[in-house]
């Protein structure tokens, strides 16, 4: 697991903001479920505002029936992180379940290839730093960790076991 830092998110020097969920995020993020491969998981992503916080909410039922087991929302990156980028920074809250960040790179050619790092949620907004060294490759044919300049998309994922998902994300950036 990455480093946990409690508090409110602010942009820092050297940080690349990938998303703060303002300004029509539905045009940048796509919802995907295992139904694209015959699975039966279901859910959706909402883009909401609470007070002065804009965020995405992923909700649904993750089912491993029929070789399934995921729901996610993801974004293709038009600007890639620089070579000195150390990892992914997210601000989240949720229902106490474990969730994942999935990264795809120029080297993840097949649909089932990605790099993943896990994190746990609480009911309070929590900042989480996920260094690239904490990301694991989904298969043996990939590098052991992602190369920042090769990252092409980022996904926020409920995955791998039967459970109810409720995850709010207010910031996603690279640090």
C-alpha cells in the first residue's frame, strides 16, 4: 500500500494535475464494467458537487460470476507525466473497501494488461500517495513497474471480489 496522508488536497510544485472533476469531467472519463467481456458486474459513475468539492462517485455491485469482477472509470491522458514523476496522488473517501488505481502504458497492448496499486478507503476524505514502485504488473510480459512517460491512461477500479462499491474521488494527479 502507498503512503497515507490525511488532509485536504492542494497543488504542489512539480505536480501534474490529471483531474479535479470540475468543468465537465464526463467528457474526459469513461465508465467500463466487466460486461464488455461477459461479466455481470453493474454500476455507474456520477460527477457531483458537495459544498465546494467536485468529485466522481463510483457505485455498483462487483460480481465474479461468469469470469467477471470489475467496474471502473478511466481517463486517457493527453499529457503524460514527466520522467521525474514519482507516483499517483489521489484524494478519496468510501465505504471501507479496498480499491485500485490501474495504469495503462504504451507497453500494455492487450486489454487485460495494466499496472495496479491498491488502497483502502474510510468515510473521511483521505489523501493517498501511490509511488510507482507500489504498482504491480498484471502479467509477466510487462516491466515490473510503469515508466511515467509511457502512461497513457489511469483508471479508478473496484475489482477482484464480490462486493458493493461506493468510492468518491476528488483529486487525481501525478507527483
